[in-house]
C-alpha cells in the first residue's frame, strides 16, 4: 500500500474504481424497482439538458439511469467471474507445477486446448449451451443460467488460463528452493507444502490477475451484450451501444457516448491500477 500510495495516478484510479463500485452497489436498490415502468414517450430522444442530464432514449428512459445500472452489471459480472477464474487458475497451476508428470501433462493439455479456441467463440458457445438451463433446480439455491448467472459462469470458466500458466511457472521455480526442500525432507506432505509454502508465495500473481481480469471480464460482458447474448433483465453498456448505433446517423449521440465513455473510464482505471499494483507486489521490483 505504501508503494501504491506514493503514486498519485494510482490513487486517482483507486478513487474511480471505488466510485464505480459504490454506484454498482447502490444503483439496483435505487433505480431497479422503477426501471420497468420508467417510460416517458413524450420525452423520447431528448438531448442532454436540465431534465435529463445525459438525455433520454427512444422509449423516454433516462440515459443516466441506464448508464448507472450498466455499471452494476459490468462491475458485478467482472467481480464474480474473477472470483471463479482466479482461484481455479491458481489451484490448477500450483498442482501442475508442483506434481509435474502426468498431472502437469493433463492440465497443460487442457489449458492449451482451451487457449487454441478464440475467446469470444468459447464464450458464445458456452452462453448458448447455458440457454434454458438451471442449476440446483427445485431448491432454494436454484440459479437460472439464461441471465446474468450464465454470463458470470461462462466468463469464470474461460478466464483462468492466464493465471494457471503464470502460477505453474512460478511453482516450478519455488518447489526447487531450499525452504521447500527442507519442508519435504522434514516429512511434511505434498498438499501441506502446497498450502503453507507454495500458494502464499504466488498469491501476488492472483491479486494482480484479479485486477487485470476485471478489464477482460467487463470487455467480454459488453461484447456479449452488444451481440444480445449477455444480460437481458437489466440495461448494460453493450446493449446501450447496440441500441444507439443507428441513432448516430440522425445525430443522437448521447446514449452511445455515455456507454462508451463509462466503459472507457473504468477499463482505463483498472489497466493503470493493475500495472501499478503489479509493480508494488512483484518481489523482483521491491528493491527498486
């Protein structure tokens, strides 16, 4: 934190991310209950002004409200997708790097196969596979995979490969160090060594990839929503871009600009912050 706090640009990015996170938490409670009935056909396609700060869309709904609800969708999807992807990638990478041999061969074959397929194709295929599917049907844990849950699960299942590669390489180096050899010689079990000596020393990779993974998850969610394969029950930046692209022809730019601007700002903030966080957490750079 001391290294990051000395960088003013990093602190600005932290502030932007915190503001987006606050909007993502608050907006569903404030805006979602009335969103389905917020049509105002007399004020359709209104330019930004005093009544509508960012203008209104073709149904008379506030573009500002759509943008704020889109922040909830993107931030929630980005957070939950990485909650799945980063631990999964760290676990598989540590297992492959430490045990080697057939375990390593299977995991490397698996993530190489995954990486050989273009990411957007994998996401689209999974999203179609999840249509009309339900997890834990008939229980209080029932989850409909046709909506936001399906997007989160698809992104989580597809985004672990990069983390796995990095953790595998670092684990292969760490397992040959003296303190791991000493733990093995003292009779400590392999799984215990992984938990107590390997994973704590690769946790910085997980933290960095978690921050950088937000960018990929937000971009993927916007792309899926643009293709009408993302979240359907709430506004999202991708849907806004898709709905507003033809409005540009007749000079109605405000909805398109709002969605693109909101996406650009959070992606830029996460990229810069992730870069500064990598510099602060990378052990090789701590002496610099």
